[in-house]
C-alpha cells in the first residue's frame, strides 16, 4: 500500500483525536524514501471532483456510423482528461491493452496549463505542478490497463528524469520495459550548444511477469535475407553459432570442412547445440562458414521462421517518420493550414501498436492532441485487417477537439482532397462516436441516484460496446423513463429505471430466447441489492447489476475524498507537502 492510501486510512481511524492522527501522519511522512519528493499543488479539476461525479454524454449528431457491421467502434471524448479517466475507471478497468500518451513537456513555452494558467519557466513550482498533474492521471491509467497491458509515454529532456522516477513508483521499476529514443527531427539547429534531435518514449508493463519475450516483437524485415546457395527452404541469414555461458556438453571442437581449421567457442561462451545436433545441422545444409567458406561456423535462420518469431526491437528508432512528416500530413488534410504544432507522425504510433503483435487491441490516448493515435489505428487496421479500437480524450481548448481532433479523423473515415487536388479515399470500415464529459452531484439522495442512472446510459453503452437501441423489448415499448433495450447479433443489455416494472419484465423474459448468452440487466436499486429474488424464475437467462452502487464502487477507488467527509486536521497545511 502506498503512503497516500495509508494517510487516507489514518484520517478515518476511530478512537483517535485529530492531534493523534496528525502525529501518525507526520511520522509516516517523515520517513525517508528513495524516489521523488515534490510539493503537492491542488488542481481545480480535483477540487470539482470532491463534490461532483463525471459522466459521459454522447453528441449523437457528430457520430460517424459505418455501414459495415464488423467496423470497430472508436470513441472521442471532449473534456478534462482527469474527469474522463475517472468515468472510464467504471467502463474500462482492466480492459485497455495499450496506452499511448504525449503529455505536455513542461518546457515553459506555453505548452502546459495548470488551473487555467500557463506554467512558465519562471514558476518555482513548475516541476511540482507537473508531477502532481501526471501522478493523478497515471494512477488511474494503471487501473485501466489489462494484466498484460503496456503504457508508452513520449517526453523530452525537461521532465524525462522526473517521469522515470514517477513511473518507477506507480508501475514499479521492475515493470520497466525500455526507454526508447526516437529521432524526432532530421535537421540540425545551430542556435544551441547541442541540437536536440530526439525524444524519449518510456515503456512500462502492467505486469511484466505475464509476458514472454515473443509477445513484444516487430515483423521481421526481408532486407538482410538472401539465398546465395539456392536453398529450397528459401532466403536466410547467417546467425552466430555460439551462445552465452560455458556448458561442458556444448563445448567441443568444430572443424571447418573447407579449410581444416579447428574452431572452439569464444572465451566465456559455448556452442548453441550439442555436437550430435551440430552434425545433423551440418548434414542438413544449415551450417555455413562465412561467405567465402573459411570462417567460424554460423547457423542459417530462414525467413519464414524469422517472420513467425518476429524481430527484437531496438531502443533507438531512427528509421521511422519524424515530427516534420506528422506536420506535413496534417497540413495536407487541412488545406495546407498549420492547425497543430508538432503532431506525432502516424509511423511512430503504428510501430508501437505493431509491437503488441495482436490485431485486436483496446487503445487509449488521453492526451490526444490532433488525434494521431486514432488515425494510425485506423490505417493499421486497413493494412492488416485488424479490429483495433481506440479511445481518444482531449479538452476543447481553442476548439481543438471539435475543429482539429474530430475533423481530422472524420476526414480519415470519409476521405479528403489534398491541396494538390489528390483524392484520398476514406477508411470507411470505422465508426466514430463523440462524447462530452458531464458533471453531477455526488450526493446519494434517491432523486439524484435515479438521475445518475439515467445520465449514465452512455457510459453503460461504452462499457458493453453496445449502441444499437431497440424501440421494443418483447411486447413492451421502451422509454427513457422506464426501460431501455440495446441489442445486436452478439449480446443484449436492458436498463430498468423503475423497479416497479420488474414483475412485468420477468414475465416477458420467460418467453424470450437470448441464445447462448445472457441478458445483462442494469437496474436501479437504492442499495447493493440487485433484486435477485424477483428474477429467480429466469436466473439462468439474466446477469443482474445494481445501479448506481456499481458506479459508486468503481469511482470510490479513484475519486478524491468528498469535501463533507474530509477530516480537518489541525496541522493539515504543514503535512500536505513533501511526499505524495
């Protein structure tokens, strides 16, 4: 358990005075630790969330619906990303496979806004504000990742060191996969001591123990493969035949049959196979001795085998597009206008997604910017027939969400014309839905609890990835005041807003067939009780979830403590600094 969680538990302890609680918290915070220490700075959005709950409301007129039934559903959320992440903690906890974010770099050049104000280079708390900002969001991001999920974070020198320590603390340093160096520009800047031509991308796994090395590979390149001896098994490359460590059964002399020269493994190493297997490989024409036949033994690795295993990525990426390419692409999509500064190229995101090795992924970018992550997702799906789904989150500062992020990906789906008059066809096998964050009171009055269920319908659709609403449930007409029914050829969801309709619903369910699956029913309940007894006769056909308690439970794990439940400690101000 981290210190912040222990502090929260101490505040709620019974039988202790406030002074005693303050002393305990002081002792806890005075204990030295390795890692980051920063001055916690309150954030306006966090204070709002002490009194209000975030929800997601669909802007239906902006939806772009594909006619293809297997089209992936992508989601664009307009709003503060802390509010959006909190809402997603209910719908997507443990469901996200890949998170890619490109957060503010905190350069001091009006790239980072905190509490509606730019943080400039003269702000003495600039690093503390940035760390406070990132800490809140990364903690929720970790909850959203699946057990084998991975997060990629782009950053530059301004906060690279701090971000590493922060991620070590949140994700654990043992889950660090790599710190990738990406060549972000080719040109050289002459107005500085050293021209900065790269950015970093930190990579952390949710739980690296669940990984195999083969889970994180790039497709093998054909460039180095050739077939100079016309081997019927196809193109190959020659790999070293020696391996690390010293093992007596793998240490023996090998005679080059062409020259008679004897080779032993290099110092501190051994051969890759036993002598018996080496002889089998030699007889099978899988051993070569260099291009001229005079060198030490090498083992053929064939292209088809390499493609099945993939290629180990390196930590330096200088063979993909740069920021210039990202800028040029965006300009071609917006009539030559520069609508966004320093967008990431789609090649960077495609490489990240390709590394995951799966064509069906759930992807999240909560610093969406111009929307490159979704663009790359749709293009990669078009290239390899994948079914990756992407969620974007961005605020609407300077109308960026409406006029850049949304418009860009709308043009990707529908097609567009470049300034040179070239027609770019649309990637029509994609559906895009537009949501806005909405806030409502955290109070648990019966009226507000019923209102919460009504307003949470969009969130439930996102959770179930089910958007096709039906006008009838059996013989009953649906209504936002009574029941709503969503169904497709794979699953069904029923929302019951008034519990007095349960008997009639049960009778209707008796005569309905839901195939191999169950009807998922979300229903209003003032407590945790989901009316299981009322559904006893159809229990084999239904899965019951009581609302809003299920939402409250998920939110409780990520929301700040409500104002009316906070314990006022006498020396709270002096204890809030130091450590998170």
